[in-house]
């Protein structure tokens, strides 16, 4: 490291007093300073400043899909910087990497999703989709068509509108500009479905959408936005047929269906995009980020239909939108190299086997008394802990169950992400069978240790 920084744990933590962490209890951090300093990574593993080798069970942050330190991606970034370090995609400027990546995404995205606007985070991709749809309806002479239907349990990002679309529990005590956002019911059958069958519960969710449309009037609603599987809200898989049926209702009312594939794309569920290939739904816009570059560079994409693009690119009117780094050359080069690597190594196809194996092994953890539900799909799994399995009664938040299991796992060599009473696993997509077994064993030992301590 060329910076004059002592990279021992103490050294980094001393230097780090100027860094404001994201999504952290800042007061608790101030008191305990208990941070893990990650200093290097390789493949499916990372190393901390104490020399511990840890399995990266959260893939950086649901993003290092191709694994760490892949030389193909790193070399492509270096080469790009060496040729063209930066140019924007503003005005009439473009450059080869951004253009080529847009072509590639149009090829991979379903149906007529052929037009790509780049950003630099998932939050920005979601904000971009909303700005574009608002502009779209203005241009169609329907300026009142602005409302956004989201869901309880959703996570769409940390910028103002993205956080307003996110589940309200994630902004308690914070202001947000949410007057245009309505949250539909959370599609979590196990928690919300009571005695209903999944099909009956789906009927309730559809009715909630219909009632909402009737309440506000379809002429005031621009879109519904939905993650194919909710991620940061607790890895929630909707009932079978949910997306196709919700999208059909939206379509019948001229409401656009936007999928937030920030997490679910680029192999995590065994396909480049999950909307159509996993859930059978053709969205009007797909937003993605994270796995697009496997996290090597910050990049997001808002991929819209030809029809939407036709309206926003018609005569008269400027497209007043874009970020300096929209389609940054190094990020676009990372995206191209990442996709090329995934295609060559057939990562999505391999996930259909390895991810299913991972899912099946983790589902066995439901044998534990304190495990209420193991849910998710392939390499996107949530384990929810309960105080009482029969009633699904949760542990009190102050019992910090997720955090305690995560600590047990980290002691044993696995990073997992606590979220209240839930533990999330979203590892790299390149683990071999032995490592997948190891993850399952560590989780088993960690849960057993915690259960016996209760
Ligand atoms: N949407 C989803 C589904 C996400 O999981 C995230 C981030 N975890 C975001 C949007 C926001 O992405 P970013 O943090 O890159 O802004």
C-alpha cells in the first residue's frame, strides 16, 4: 500500500476515526471501535488485518459475484485507464467502453429492454427510472401520473427518493420525500400469510394492489417497483406467480412495472437477469448495479424499453439527467470484462447447480429450534431466528440474535450479515462444493453454539 498508513488493526482504526461508516450504529462503533479491517481478498475469501482468512459469505455486499481479484477484470480496468482515463457520456460525447456495454446489456436484458442509462449506484439507477417515467408521462400529456407503488420490506437505496421507496422501517426518525410513494403489502407468506395458503395470500396481495389503484386512480400512478426477491428487507421470495400477476394488473391499468435487480442479476439466481428467466415477468424497466461489475467499479444501469425511450427521445425537450460518472470508462470496462468472464466460465449456468446445493444445505438448518425459516434461492439466502418456532414469536431486538450468530460464524471463518433476527448469506458465486459444505458446517456450529447459550 503506497499510502503512509499503518495497516495493523490499531493503525487503521486510529486513522479511521475520520471515516463515517455506512448503515452502522455510529454510537456503538464510537464506544466499542469493534470494526473488522479487511485488507486483501482472493477468490471466495478475504483476509482481515489480524491475518484471519474468512469466507466472504456476503460477496462484499451482495456484489462480488465473479469472486475477488479476478485478473481479467483488473487488467481490463487498467488497460482502460491507460487508454482513456475519463470522458463523460454527456451532450454528444460517448466512448467505446460505455457504448459496448450498453450493446451487451441490451442483448442480455429481456424483450425490448434495449436502451441503457448508466449511473454509479443502485440508488441512482432507481432514481433514474423514476425521473425517466415522470418525464415520459409529462411528454405524453399526463403530468398527474406520478405516484410510485413500492412494498413494505423493500430496499431501493439511500438517496432521498430511493429511501422513500424503501420500507418505512429503514428510515425511522429520518426525513424523506415520500409523498408520491405508497407501500403495498409485503409479499412474505410465512410472516404475513396467517393461515392462508400461498395462493390465497397471493389473492390478498393482488386485491391490495387493485384497492390501491382504485383509491388513488390509475391516472395518478406511474409505476410499481419491485425487487424480484427482496434482499435487504430480509430475503423475501414472493408467492409463486406474484410478479406476473402484479405486472398484469399494472399493465391493465397503464402502470409501468419496474424491477430492481440490483442484487438478483448477474448470476446470483442462476441467470443474467431474474425478472423474465426466473419469475417470467417482462418489466418495462430493469435497474441493476452491484454484480454488473462484480463490485470492482461503481456502476449501475437503468435499462428501459424501446417504447419508453421512443417517448423520451421524441422531438422537443431536453433529457435533463445524468451523473458525471454515468458510464465511466473504467467502470464500463469492468462491466464488459466481468460479463465476458461470466459467459466464458458459465457462472450463471453453474450457479443453477452449486447455488441449488447451497440453498438445500442451508435449508436443513430449519432443524434447529431457533430457526424459524430458511428462505431465498440459490446464493441469496436469509435465515430467520425465532424465540418460539410454533408461534413464530421473534427474539427481542436487544437480544441481537443475528449479530451474535454472525459473530460465532466469523470466529469460525465465515462472514455473514446480521439483520435483526435474520442472517443473510449472499456469497461470491464461485465457491466449490467443499467450500459450500464448509459454510453450511460453520453455520450449523454457530447456530448450535448460540442455541445452547440461550
Ligand atoms: N436496490 C437493492 C435491491 C439493493 O439491494 C441496493 C443495495 N443493497 C440498492 C438498491 C442500492 O444500491 P446502492 O447501495 O448501490 O445505492
